[in-house]
C-alpha cells in the first residue's frame, strides 16, 4: 500500500463549533463544497484547506506546489464581493450546505484577487466556454479568493451513493494484505474494453487488487447519471470480476476535464487512498478535441508522484481475433476492428438500438436501456 501524498493523510474534521453568528456565512459553489469534503477526508492530501495565492501561481505556472510536490489543478474558494469585503485575516467564514445546514468553517488566512482568465487558460489550455470547467471558472467562480485551513463538523454523509473515504479504503487494503494496488479512474458505465484493461492489470505479478473509483459528484450535461454508472459497475463486478480482488467506490468531486493535468491530479487522489499503480487509457480526463488522446501518458514521464503509471493504447474488438485487443498485438486491419466508444454507445441508446455483447456485457447493457440514464 502506498503512503499518502506528502507523507501524511490529512483529517480536518473537528468538534462542532457553536459560536457561529453574524453574517460571515457562505453557501459555497458546488465545486467548492465537494472539494471542502475531500480536503477534510484526506483525498487531497497534503492540502489542509483551499490554496493560497502563491500556491495558485506555482500550480498554474510550474505544475507544482511551492514545496516542490507536483500538483496540477488549483483547489480554490471564491466568495461574493459583499462577504469578501467584510472578511479580515483571522475570521472564521462559516460554510452552509446546499440544503441549508452549517457544516464547518474556513479560517481566513488570506484574501486575494482571483484571475479567472489566467487560471482557466493555464490549467485547461483554452478560454473556450464550451469547455465545462472553463465555463464554470468564468461564470460561477468570482474574482474574490479566500484561503485558509478548513474545519468541518464531523464526517459528511451526504448523498454519496455508498462512497468510501481514504481511511476506509486503506483499512480494506490492510485487511486484504494487498501490496500492489492499481487504481482505475472512470466516469462512464463500463464496456468490454474497460474490463479488458482491468483484467489485464490484475494479471500483472505485482498487482494484488484493483481499486475501481468512479467520479459521480458533478459531471457535465450528456454524461450518465451517477446511479446509472454505479449500478452498471456493480453488475460488471458481480458477474465478471472476482469480488475479493476489487474495491469499488464512487468519488464525489467535480470532474476536471483537463486532459493530462487532470489525469495527474486524479492519480494523486488515488495515491491518498493507498494505490501504488494508476491505469491510464486513451484520452483520460479529456473532453471534445481539447487534448491529445495520449497527452495523459506523457505527463507521467515529466512528474514523479510516487506511483507507477500503467499506460494502455486504444483497444478494440477484432472480428478475426474474436476478442478485445490492441495495435500492439493485433495484425488485422481497420475493416476487422470494431472501435468501442461512449459516443457510439450513447448514439445507440438514443436510437433505441440493442448494444451488441462485443461492446457491452448484457447485464451492464440492461442498466442502460432505461428512459432516464443521461444528465
């Protein structure tokens, strides 16, 4: 099992503080709300709170924290101008859940101007508002940044679909005596090419188990609904995996569609859950045509995050091989290849076409045939 990133698993949960009063209360934007929970659970270790201005400058310009640890996605908190002007160093800004209850506070250590365009361009490589994260930064974040350590009141049990926190996953790994753990990032229901990557990884001699970790917190329009993704994966694991070789959990964060930078960030998160290896397929964490499909492979050659990257090229179903395979081993041409993609699967669902077993296991496909499966 891997050590936490930075050497220590952060825990920012505290005994409830009753002295909140006045108007220093903010309902965070959903990105910030989900991030505050992940910081406090230790998923974003070594962060203990939201990034400071010098953190952000270092991340967007050097892809690392000021202490030299690689880090590629700023974790920021912005507030309204009214609240920002009232805040001073040392204040406690109390945080309200989307449903209205106070769930913790941010001890204000710094106020700063948040340059939305600079961050969006340097992190995501574009100011095109069709990019979902860029659109959020430009329209849902403000220019009024606040930094400081978080203090949350007890573990947050929101609508998390049975999510396991880093400590819980680490305890399972310890109980199973796994040494080598491969993390698998997903945000879509599994097709047979995904299953191929997972099982190929489990065949490796230094891998004891697989950690399937699916992002369900906040996705973009057109993605599958969280309950659909979860049920689809449960069907795959129950029918086609050895359950003792798999740990499965949702991950409630806002998906960062940042190509290579997002892939590195997502891998760091999985290290905090104990993973030693990280599976990277084609176009991980990409969206549209914004990133090279294999840029996520290359970034792991530039930055050492203490994990072994397991890089896979595009896989497909070959009619002549009668199996899932790849360019590395399949000698047959394009006419014999059935390329498997989520775009193709969604198109078939919209047209009410049956998805062949060469693309998706029938037990998984059954979940997708519902009338309300996409956001």
